[in-house]
């Protein structure tokens, strides 16, 4: 699992900043993770650190889609 800071939810993307300075936009979060952390509607999570496990998948146009599988507030 990686540690990252939640930056924002905007236009359907969840933005996280990782310890190494890489910023990733996630299109999807597993429903169980969103059940515990409503990142879309609760702005109190902005700036908080999370441990997350994610996968990289490709759509039919071979574009990468990042999906968070697990999410835990640290």
C-alpha cells in the first residue's frame, strides 16, 4: 500500500499526492472504500493522509484508468 494526501475531488476525479511528489487522478474508487470515506462530498478529508492500494487498467482506447481498491485514513 502507498501513502498519499487527498487533494481534491473535481470533475469526476479524485486527486492524491504521493510521498515522492507524484500526483495521480483516480477515476474510480471501490464502493466499499467510498462507504467509509465520502471523499466526493466531505471536504474535511482534503489534506488528510491515506494508505491506498490501486490498480491501473486500460480502456478500449488503451488509456490508463486508475482505480483505488482499498483506502484507509492514517
